[in-house]
C-alpha cells in the first residue's frame, strides 16, 4: 500500500532535522527517511579518530532557537565528532523529531507522477510513499569515494575507511598502518593513528594547505560572552563570505611590504581559523601573485615545523593556488612527521601500483602493512542525489546533469517539480559554514512551500541564467586552476562543473530573497484547479 504524505525529506543530519522542524510549523505531514541508525548525517558516519569540525563550535550550531543556543554549552573551540553527534541527538529529543524519522532505510528511487502531481518514492524496505513535496537533505559529503586501487580486494589485512569508521572503534596499537589520502580526514586522523601505531606510512598524492587549529577548551567567560551577544554574532556570520566572521580585507597583498604582509599573515595564522589567512587581502582568491605570497607563508611554516627538509618540501603544496582546493585545520599534523616511526610516501614521485595480499606496492617498494586506512574523499555535492537518480517530468537527474550539475539557486532543478535540494549544487554549500547555509535554505524552502502551490517548478530559462551567472563568477577566481573535488575532478567521468556558489553567503542570500520577494521569479507556481480564481 502506498503511504500518502505532504512532504518526504531524505536525510536526518543538520538539514533534515531542521527541515522537519520547520515543516511541522506549517502543519504539514512530513516523513524523514534516513540511512543511518540515528540522526547526525555526516557526524553519524565519520567517526575516525580525530574527526572534528573545522568551523568553531559556537558558530557551527543552529541559530533558529535562542533557547537552544542558551541551553547547549560547547566544551571546545572546535567540536569533536562525538560532541556534535550528542548535540544533534539533543536537538532531535528536544524538538521531538524522532517520531517522524525512519532509520536504517534508504530511498532507492523517486519519480514524479505528472497525473497525480506527486512524487512516488520507494525505499529499500520495499515501501512506497507518495508525497506532494520531495526534499533532499542528503548532504554534500555523504557518498564515500572508493579509490581506484587495483587489487584492494586481495589485501588480507584490515581495510578501514574514515567515512565508515567502525562504531566500536578500531585499535591499531602495535600495528603497521598505511593512510591513503591527505585531505581533511587524513590530516585529522594521522596524528591520532600515529600515537598508537608501531609504524605509520602516509601515502600522499596531493599535499593540502593545512593551518593549525589551536584547539582548546572553551573558557566559561567566553561562552557567556558569546551567549550574551548571540544575535549580533549570527548577524556577523550571515554578513560574512563563508559564514565564519573574519576581519574583512581592505588592501591588495601586493601593495604592502613583505614584512607587513608576513606580520598580517602571522597574526591571522595565530587565530587558527580556516579562512583567516586567505582572507587577509582582497586579491588572494583572484590574483595569482597575491595568492603566492600567502601560499609561500604557509610553506615557510611547514619548513619551520618539519625537521627533515625533503619531507617538508613534499608536504608543501605547489601545484595549485592556496584556497582553490579545500584547506585543512589540523592538530599536530606536520609535527607528526618528526616522529621516527612516521614516514611520508610521495605518490607523485613513486606512484601506487596496486594492493597485494600483504600491503601496497609503489613503483619503488612494497610496503607491508597490517591496516590500510582509506581517507580518499567523497563524490561531493551531487553523489547522494545521483545515487538515487530521481526521475522528473521528462528525464532522470543523471540525464539532466549529463554535462554537469545544473540548478536554479542551488535549490531547484528545471523539470523536477516540487523538489528541493538543501545545499544543492551552485549554492554556497561546501564553501560555507554548512549550518548557516542549511538554515537559510530550509527557511527559503519552507516559505516557498507555504505559498500553497500545487506545483512549483523552476523555469528552464531561469536555470540557464543561473548556471551562466554562477559560472561567470567562478571564471573570475583562481578556483578553475585546481583539479579539486569542488569541480568534480576526484571522480572518474564526473563532468566538470564548479559545484559551489563562489560569491559568498551574504550575496547568495540576497539573491534568494530577491527571487522570493519578486513572487518567486524564475519559478512557475500552479494552483490546484479548485483554488484558481478563488
Ligand atoms: P578529500 O579532501 O577529497 O581528500 C581525499 C584524499 O585522498 C586526497 O588527498 C586524494 O588525493 C586522496 N586520494 C583519493 N584517491 C586516491 C588514490 N586512488 N590514491 C591515492 N590517494 C588518493 O576528502 P576528505 O575526506 O579528506 O575531506 C573531505 C571534506 O570533509 C573536507 O574537505 C571537509 O569539508 C570535510 P588527490 O587530492 O586526489 O590527489
């Protein structure tokens, strides 16, 4: 039997939980389907040692409830995965959200029924749900990317994935461990794994720019101060580029002396904030020469930290500008390479050939290991949507996106009526504090649904224009100079389209609000026949 609902939401992470809460406010009958056994999304799955958010805890939390803001007290500058998960569990309990969430269940397909003007959704439990609205709250980094390492299935030791870390933990004490991947996950896990492993080898293909987090417990008085001024802080977050307030730049990096520039970079480095250094001057994201001054400052810090000059050089990114691939925040990452049992293996010099029964083989050596840790990233932003591949009015999403992801405002897709994507492609998503972006999207979607249309659909021309506008914005930056997952480069065959809005969250919000204020310009809203002319 087909269950009838007003809204079906896929995913119960930060996005799905808030979306459910807001839809209850409209009195809509909502059901949430979640693949995990609990709420949390990203923070449910990514339990590897060292997993931590790199947006500060008192900024990486919901702003919709002042009471929640006051009642919840974060303990560290940067929250570790267990604390974020505890927070989301608290939110689920506090707002009584679990009763509308079905766990351990995946949506397997979704198709728009143009006659009934509803979505028909199926789950891996064999259930069929018909919904007036379908909202994807599936996250941007939720489908782990399996690396194309030949023979991995022949390895007889243990393979762990940072994105699917065992809930009971994984003891590597006394083991020989290889970590493949040096993005945020690898960089956070390496110091922790090094503390237990007998030998740790880090296999690096592309080095990341990583900044020290200077993580620490939060003092009572700073928590009280923030809580006393939360509304102003939230305003500053929303007015900022990434949802993380930093002192805005006023000058070009090239108009100040090298001494002054380095002093500025050092001051921002010491803040331990992901975007602080790259926001020091107006042109770091647009001018290669300006960017190089900041990049070289970071390389200098790597050389200061790592004892062996060859290792420091291999850890120093040179193939792309600072900020064009996701930078990282770390706790003791570079220092880890000074430990005698830790080794860096440069896969650009000696590429990885294959896995064997007992380890990993490069062009130079056979590395015998007990455990391989894969920190090899995700099929970002579009992966979870295309895994289901919903079918719209005339075509599937994969057909519509054959040449790359297209959307209107990152919220809706032409030909996919009554469907919204929270933090979808070409919204600020991965270039922003996710929680702030999620709240803005959910609020916008909820207001749109409250218009009471029977069918709401993005116009193809509006989508076309949005794609043109956002692509032009990217072309004015240095982002296209990097092969990054921002552009789909990490997944074989993924069409190259920049997946995030680069104009900053304040500008993005302005554009979304403007569309809503202009009677949802670029959307067609159809009323139910009975209501027409009423
Ligand atoms: P990332 O940032 O995509 O990092 C994945 C890493 O894995 C990266 O260093 C890759 O090197 C490496 N990789 C991937 N496949 C291979 C193979 N086959 N061989 C060797 N190395 C490989 O993912 P993370 O999970 O670390 O971080 C994702 C985001 O989560 C992060 O930015 C935060 O937003 C939170 P490559 O760069 O492709 O040369």
